[in-house]
């Protein structure tokens, strides 16, 4: 399995995973179609080859490119649970092309076996994913205020993880954001803080994990160095020098990640 993250953050999220046999699967279309194609082409990825697109939830930073994507590639199925599909359709105008699944029920997309699990976020019915191709397993868990049971279970089974490490609580509370927004971000339906992500690692310590990618960092309320330091301490506490740690970027694609 090979992975490219095209963008991660509040201004847009999208990634591509390729199976051992070469099939391509996309997760979220949070960039404009033009920007998505440009970043994908820079990584030698043709998004039109995708066997499907998985959507995590109905916030615009995860679906803004869906209208133009569906116009250009109408035969690529769009996967979401019912509430998310309905919400994105209402906001984007894309009412056809949806392949609806039930949260917590496994399904297949090409070579991939996909398990969606519930997240705690202020969206219609947000999910994360465990994506397996028979050789490796990828965990995608961002946009959640608390760690759900589904998150713990999927995180414990993965070889590579894209895990939210959104904010530093001190930077959040001293930022210029409104009290309401601060409460939302720090609340049960908001985003994971750096120490929340580190605590998850300490609790689960996934035995197969080799690559850990910290995602959805706040530009105003976090820094890469703070996120890295918190997780590095967790890795050290668990004696996991075998895990490669990296920080994802809002403005540039990641390097190619080979899993495992």
C-alpha cells in the first residue's frame, strides 16, 4: 500500500491510497478540483483513475471539490453514510453517484476492504476509516473531539495512521478566537489536542504501527514542533523507536509513504 496526502488542515483535506496491486482510492475532496489535480499530478497521481472516493463528513474542508470532480468523473462512485451523503448533496448539489454504506459495517471498494467507524464531531454523521488491501492497514482518524471506541479499535489494527493532533490548549485559549469557537474546538464534538493524540497512542500502543502522520494541525492554535514533541514523548514512553513520525501540511503534498 502507498499513500499520498494532498492537504491536511482547516483549509482543505484530501488523500490518495494505492493498493498493492495498483488500484487508487481517494478520501475526501476538500480542495478545489483544479488544486486537487495540480497537487495530484505533482505526485504522479491521476485522480480520474480512482475506484471510489470516501467522505468522512459534510464540512466544506472535506468536500468542496466534489461538484467539479463528479462533473469530470461521473463514473467514480462517492461513498458516504446516508446522513453524510444527504448533507453533502444538499450543500453541493451533487445528488447522484452516491454509494451509501452503514457506519461500522465493512464494505469493499475495488481491492480495498473499508471499515467506517463513528467519530465525535459536529457534523451529520462523521466517520473515520480503516482501509485494508490484504497486505497492510491504514487508519484515518481526524475531526473528533473525543476518542471513540471505534477509533481505539481501528488504531490498534493499523500499520500506518493519519491521526488528528489539532491544537495546543494553551495556544487555543490565548488565541483571538471567540469564546464560542474555543469551546467548540475543545469540546466533545470538536478536535483532538496534541496530548489527546499522545494519550491515545499510550493507551493503545498499536503493535503493527510503523508510520504515524499527525494531521489537521491548527495554524493559529498549534505548531508542528508542539505536536511533534507531544507525540515523541508518547513514543518514547512506549519504547517505540520503530515508528516513523511525520507532520502533515496544509499547503503541500506529503512525501510518498510506503506501507508497511
